[in-house]
């Protein structure tokens, strides 16, 4: 990896070529995912390949913030220790790239230089091409199918208009799922202005569809750094309109307003922040005593955490491995490093398919859980010679080192479900004696001098982002939580929320869950008055104390 | 069910000592009709054997409450169980007493102290439903079950109260009071068996023995006295502590274990079947001894703490720490702390992660199958089962049943748990939607009247109804005590309730806790609790001045992790260690704690 940037570009070119040639839809899909990933990686490369974010020249300082955020946004899938998550967002990328089929325009003009007007004569937006609105509408309608919770929220709350008067400025990925959220907020009475939190993730056709309906959207796929901040500024700085709510993902919008428009910032009624990075920034601000508005941390809600980690990984581990290697799981020996939520999900799925699963763990409590769930807890070195698949999900670095890779048997598969690309020491494989062979997109054979091959997936990056999809249902959980957090902050009586960062009240968590039950045709039992009295609970919840572990 | 028969018989013998007039008022809250029926249909074996072994019980019961007295001696036994502290689960009279009317408040005034116990009794029932209520400490209840089964040496005909006997152990020491010192050999064997399954305590002995972290500690304890506790006490002693011990329950003591401990030099004051008066006398003897002042308290239920707090306030002030296991005791401590009257630091070991997970999820996952098999020999494959409640207990039950090939439905009130059930592949329904088609109904909600008469009326023939949740409130058993329904006891703990049209419902353990009544609790689970207690004592005793103020603390996460790590060798599990580089990367200490406090596991 002497010239990572060049490498990535090459990969990108290769990938787009595949797109043109390929007839096969599945292949096309994965190819596009690749191209998407390599695009993303270009921004991320410096951080990724040095494993630690390096400091770029001062000139690029703002860019650096963006890069770092990019880096940090990779879901750790490992509990909530570090700054490194928000799967919904990354997953959105993957999804959007697959869906941006209208994107092959040869239009070289920057959207900033174009004058566009939607069918109602409004031009208060800036997107790639307003003509793509119809395509975007279709995307949104597909997303609506799987986001029934938001739709039912629309129905339930539409008459009350709980957000009437709310002026929401948002900075998230602009995808079909976000569009469903935005349109829900509008249906509940809010006025919205929106921008993208990532320069690559925007689905242009969705942005067009939103603009067509009158939402002021400033975003397109492939913004420059300058464009990025320009868009945010256009969102905030508009005559005769002052936002009173912020919905942020990553903290850039909050930061911008805090720095540039402190007077507007002071009048904000509440901030809703989704990503770990953003939440961390808010906590820092709060610690420094500079947070002058209440903020809501929706990242740590029970439902989001369980879905982002346990349930999501339980499905994506099989999907990712199948897509890339067509491996059969029955009877295979698999070692899963780490038994947190992600590890639990992976193990459950693999066990169900008849794989023999070993666990490595550092935390004795999680290790004991693994034992009780019927898994052998071992050290990696004890089983490294015999296993067929290694999956890392520790959130740590250098969990699988060159030493171990040397001792693996021929044909074993190595992949990472954990945090960024630090878990497998991939850099150690870039030595002259080893031959790398790319056999498929995201699949490398690393060949030892004696002919032994190790199959490395996604170059040690996150398997579930690179090689599998994230279901809309998961995004629906996040979006619903965000909508409810906005409603809660906006309608909270004076004094309920001070100038601090709050977790969503448990009751809201429960409400989010209840909105999603309809998907499963699940029928919740209601407490009788007598039973509620016996338990000392309100009939409508919250049902559990805050420290309940679920 | 031979185990239970033995248990019942043993308990019966003890009646002779305990059954006095003062136990009887507690019966009054029990509806005589329902209780009577209940009792009449006791297992014939139980009835027979107890009748044979304890003729004295009958007259006293008769004296206390006319019509009930005509029943088998079991009748007398049941209310008594309710009146006094926990007894073995087979006798579940306590539950009946406490819960049939929903409260315990009606207990007669004159029984004030007693009442405190009853309430505690009630509270000690494992809720198995998360940690909402005051209703848990399975280890304790389970200990009962275990101990009752194991007290095989107990059938002595000795009528003298241990208080009136002079006993000396082989070393000439007489500072103890137990049933019969001669049983020490038997007890030693029991203890050795328990040691096998309590590797963590044994490892702790070995690891810490060199340092003697409890050297100078004078621990006064009040817990169930069973083989498992004996292992704990001997561990404490090996770590340097001096121990004096009393029982926290008048029935749960394994006499032979107490004997073995006394023989080993421990000052133990406990025997099975103490009277209320004996109970407090034993506690007092533990505490009030010349030339010895305790500096640590290990309590289960809060009685000992309360006694010292009330009677020996000066001594109480000098205590370095209290370790409390039960929810009741913890609750009492929090109240004391709230009132500003807690002048020593206390440790709540009830809410440790390991204990909670083992008491609920893992334990119930095993006992649901065991309990159902033992009682009904049912085959699970393809059966339709509805599990009410998807907390830790519900999750355990569902996992086990699913693994056996059952079709599992879940009912829930909490949408988050409901969503978990959905994601785990269970159909979430209301009970009424599936009640006509299911073969088994299992309740584990912690709530009351989850299965009501109306539901029971609509069940199909042969449906099994049982309770894994909280006490006996979940199934409205009282509503089945009507004239048109016939009750038929087919096995111990198994009743057929027969409708006029011939439909039969199989009711297990009369709606009481299935896993306490009809299955065992593994020593391994008790080992977790005991290890946690030992570590809590060490932590409190060795903590530098000022680390713990006068408040109730949770065990530090690091200790929780240590408890878990001590149990890993049982599974031959090899924990991976962080390298320095990795620890730095994660910002963790190499030796833990590894997770933030709010981590959900």
C-alpha cells in the first residue's frame, strides 16, 4: 500500500467499468457498492491506512474535521465505548449508492451555479437536477413501505400537529429514508430546511423530490468541502426565517451555528443529535459550560442500540460472508473475537446454521455469558490452526496479527465486523513475500510463499457495511426516535430540559418500539387497572426502571 | 418426587418443636375453605408419612383452629410455614397466606416482629422478572429446596430444644448451639460435595490465602445455613476472618452442616425448626458475646442488621461494613439510609450483574424444562406454548422451549421487550387470541391475575398451566376453587382441575413457582452469590478510609468481573488478555473494568 490514494482510484475506475459491462444485477450492485466504498475511502484513506487519524496540513483543517468524522462514523458495533458509530448513516451510504441509478449525468456544472425552479416556482433549494424528482418520489415510496412506524406516527399525530411552528434545520444523510422522516416532520406541522452531513451520501433524485415538494434542500452527491459548508450556511442563513430546532448527525451543523450564528443558536429550543461523534461534541460543549440549549442524545436509546448491533449483525454476518465467499457454514469451525452485542449476534446466527463457534473475550462477565450460551471460550492462539473463519468484533486494534495469520490454515476466511479497520493488522500483510490476488470485489486472496491462501474480506474493513445491506427497518427505528425527540423537546414545558445533554425518556423509547410492533402483527397486552396498581406502574409505561438491562 | 416426600417428612418432624399456639393466628387470613381443599388434596405420600412421623402435630393444630385440625398433619404444617419464615418450597403455605388476599397487612398486631418476617418472607420470593419489585433472592429460596432434600440425618426423635442441651465439640469448645454435634461427619460430606461445585470459592481461598485479606475481620453472619454457606464460611475463615453465624430462616438450616461447622470451631447458633423466640435468641447469642465484637455483618434479609441496630447501637457504630444479599434487606438498608440513620457503609450484592443473570435467565432456562418434565412428562416438540412476559425469565423459558422444537407465543406489556420477542422470532399475541389452541401456559410477568378464570375456562382439554414468575399471584388459582370444578391430585405438585364437561386442566404446584417447587437450583448459581459476598466483605474490610461513606453501594464492576472470572475455569474457558497497546487504544486498564456502568450485557 505504498500509494493508497492511487490504489483506491484504480479500484474506483475498475469498479465503474464493471458497472458498465455487467449484466448481472447482483454483481452490478456489489460493484457499485465497491465504487461507493472506494469513493468514501478516498476521503478516509489517510486515516484508515495509518489506523490513527493523522493531522493534515493546517490549510485543510476543515476538511480534516470532515475526514475524521467520516472515520469516526464507522459503526463500532461493539458496545458504545468509542466515538465511532452511527451505522444508520454509513449504511445509508451503501444503500444510496446502490440506488443512485439516475446519477450518470454528464452535467459538469456545479449545482451552485445553476438556477433551478420547482414546478411551484420556488427556487429556495440547491440540488443536482430537479428533473429527477419523479425517480426520487418512487424511492421514497419504496422506503415508506418499510417505515410504517413513521407513517403511523404521521397518522396518529397529524391532527394535533405537535410540531406546528417548529422551524427545523437538519443536517443528515439525504436518502429516501431521511425523506420519509422529513415529510413526516412536515406533516406534523414543522418547516424544514435540510442539508447533507456527508459529501457523498446524498441521493440526488431524493433531494430533487424533496425540493419539488417545497422542502428547502441544499445537497448533492459529490460536494466539495467548500460546497459542504456553503450548503449548511444556505440552510441556516436565510432572510425572514430563523430555525428553532436542530436535527444533526455528526455535529457539523451545530458547530457551524454555534460558531457563526451565536445569536440564532441561543434561540434554539433544542438539538437532536444522532451520531456518537456529535454526542461526544455536545458533551464536551456541555462540560465546558458552553451549551446554552438542551440537547437530546438519541444514539444511546435502547432500541437503536439493540438494532444497530445485535439484530443487525445477526443477519449481516451471514449475508456478508455468503455474498463474498459462498461459504457453507454447517460444521465449519468459526472463531468470533469478542462477545459484546455484535459478537452475540454473530454467534447466534452461526450456531443456528450449524457452525462450531469459539469465542475469545477479555471481559470475564461477557466470557461467562458465552460459556452459559454454550460456546467454548478460548484464546485465539489455541484455535488459530484449526478454524475456517475468523470474525473480529472487539472494537479493539490488532486482534488478529501477522503472527496469527501466518499460522492459519489454507483457505481460511478473515473478516471484521467490529470497529473501523483496526482489528485485523492488514498492513502487516503488505510485505513483498506475500502475493495479493483480488478474486472478487471486496475479496482478496493473500498467498504465502508455500502456496497457502488466506481469504481477506473487504481488506479488513467492516464486512457488514462493505458487503451487505442494512435494512430500512433499522433506519426506521432511528428516524422515528429522532422525530419523537424533536416533538419532545419542542413541546416540553419550560424547565423540563435545562442546558444539558439528555437521553430520550424511557417512555419515548417504549413508544418507538410500540410503533414498530405493527410490522410484526404483534399484539401488545395491556395492564388492567388492578394489575397496574399491583405493580405500581402507570398503565402506559414506562414499564422498567432506568437501569433495566433488557 | 421422592425428594419432596423426604422433604415434607423432615419438615413434619420439626413441627413438634415449633408448633405452638402463637403460630396459629397467622392462619386467619387464609380462607379456610380454599386452604382446606388445598390441603386435603396433598400428596398421599406426604400425608401418610407425616401422619406417621408426627402425631403430636395434629392435636395442636386442632386446638388452634377447629375444622382445619381434622385434616392431615400437613394442614398444621402449612399455616405454620406461612407464619414463620421461609420454609421449604414444598410447603408453600407462606405464599398462600401472604398472597391470597393480596397483602400481608392483616397479620395480627401481637405478631409485630413476626410480621416483619412475614413481609420479608413475601418479599424474598424470587420475582424472576427483572428487578422491579422487592421480591427476590432465588438463591435463598433455592437453598431451602436443596437443604430440605439433603437433610437426611434429621429424623432424630430428640425432643429437647438445643438451647437446653450442653454440647461440646471434640476440641472441648461449647460456644455454639445446634441440634446434634454427632452429625458432624455427615455434614462434612455434604460440604465436600458442595465444594466440588463451588470452584470459585475454592480458587479464592487459594489465591488470597497468602495475604489473608480478612485477617482481623470479625464477621457475624445471618444466612441460610447450608452446605454452600458452609463453604463460604470456611473460605472466610481461611482468609483470616473469625465468624459467628446464625440462621436467617427457621427452617432452612441443614442440621448436619451446622454440626460440621461447630465441630470445625465455628460458633454456629442454628437448627432446623427454631421457634420465633429461638430465632432471635440465636441472633443475640451470635452478637452478644464477651470479649468479641463484630466488625463486619453478612446479612440475608436484614434481621441481623436490624437487631444490632436496635439492641446494640454502640456496637453498630463500630461496624466497618454490611453486606446484604436479599432484596428485602437491601430495601431496608435504603430506607435506613434515606432516613439518615445508616452510620456504616453497606454493600448491595443482590444487584450484581452475574447474580441477576444467573438467578433469572440461565437458571430459568434450565428449570422450565426440568420442572415440566418432572411433573408431567410432557414432550415439547411441536407443542404450542404461550409464555406470558418476556423479561429475563421469559427469555430463558422461550429459548429453552424453542430449542426443544415447541411453537412459542409470547405476551408482553412493555413494547421494548415485545420488540425483542419479535426479533427473536416469537409471535407476540394477546393471551385470549391463543388460549384455545395452546398446550402449555407459562406465566413469568411478576404481575397478578395474568391467567384468570375466564382464560382457564377456554383452554383446551389437557392444557398445562404453570407459573415461573412471582409468588402465586399470576394464575388466579382461587377462582378455580368453586363447587362445579373437581380437583384431583394426581402426583405431588400436580393437580387436575376437572370441568363439568370433563375437560381437564393440569395445574402445576397450585400456581406457585414451578422452578422452586418442582426442580432444583444448581450449586453453581449459589456459588456466584457466595463468591460475590466474600468479595464484598473483602472490599469493604480493606477499603481505604473514605472510599465508602455511610451509604448503600453496589459492588464495583471490577468485583463483578472478578466473580465471573473465578467461575470461568469450570468451563475450561481461557480469557484473552489485552496487550499494553490494545489497552491504551481502548483507554482501558488491562485488568478491567472493561465496560461502562450503563452497559447492558
